[in-house]
C-alpha cells in the first residue's frame, strides 16, 4: 500500500462533499478487518450537520477542522448491540466489565485504522483526533451514546486542501525487540531520538517555549502529569457511566 508511506494528517479541506455512497462503501469495506470472535464490537457515528459539529468541537478543544471538515466520524467501542442480540435470543450477556471494554476498544481501533487505509487509497484526507478520550462524557452526551457504548477515536474527513510535510518517525530498530523486550540504554535513547531532536522545527519549538529539551515540551506543556491524571479520572467516570466498570 504505497499511499501509506505518504500518509499525512490533513486539517484543511476543500469545499467539496464526501458522498454518502463513497463513505458507506468505505465503511462497508472496512468491516473486513479482524475482530474478536467475529462480533464486530464497534459502531461509528457519522456527523455532517453544522450544529452537531459545533456541539462536538469543545470536546476536541475547538480544533478548527472539527467544524470545517465535511464529515466527522466518531468510532465507538460497542458492546450494546451484541448484548441486545443476546437478550433477544434467550442468552444472558456478561459484558458490563472492563475486559469487555478493552476487547471492544481494540475492535474499534482496528476498524478505524482499516477505514483510514481505505480512505488513503481514495485520495481522501483525514486527521485522527486523540482528544476523543480526553473528555468523553461530552461526546457521549452530544451523540446520545447509550450504555455499553464508548467513544474511542474521531476522524475528520474530506478532500485535502493542503499538502503538509510528512511527520518524522523513529527508526524501525527503536520499536522492534527480538525474542524478549530489551530496555533502552542512554546510548540507545541518543541514537533513536537524536534525529527527531535535531529537526529545525523541533529546535525552534524548544527555544520559543524556553525549554532545555524536546522531551520537556511533552512532559511540561503538552501532556502533563496533572492533566493526564485529571483526564484519567474523567475517562474512568465515563466508563462507569456507560456500564463498563
């Protein structure tokens, strides 16, 4: 899949519709992805209306592409459909627990990635929003998600109106462990991260934020311990609210 090697996050979209026929076809083809027990423990909420996109935007820190993209897709871990099926077929479901959430979340993310690969092949642009798990209760409320349905990933989708540079990636040897996990020595950290740290844009990022290292940008500004702990509590509370804990 050559397009995967050229994959870019697209945040600006042309004023051109994504047809329902095309979107439905891609979502249907994505169903061929692997799934636990062949249960397809996922659902996707398609948002096209301007009003619903405006309602979703605060949960994603009001990133402009949420309201500007023709389509917003919210991929959900969904054990409700399977549970309802069981209940209607004289079976007793037992999926109101954390393990079931993990299984459904894995299914949902696999489905999301397959959809993204298919979208790439069609020339569509998209941006994966990691913010989905930061304030999930807002998304649950806006999309009226019932018990045993949890938002996991969001994709803004449209036809690209930009051609940003490829994001850097760590060398492949940094993620491969032969036979057993081998911990990272200071020497390996230097070898794996020096190229990223030496990029001009990253050096400028460190400078303008008055930091000493790029790592401090992530620990002190972007993903702080305080924020992570607060959002973890919010996520756990949403899981309880949705019946997974």
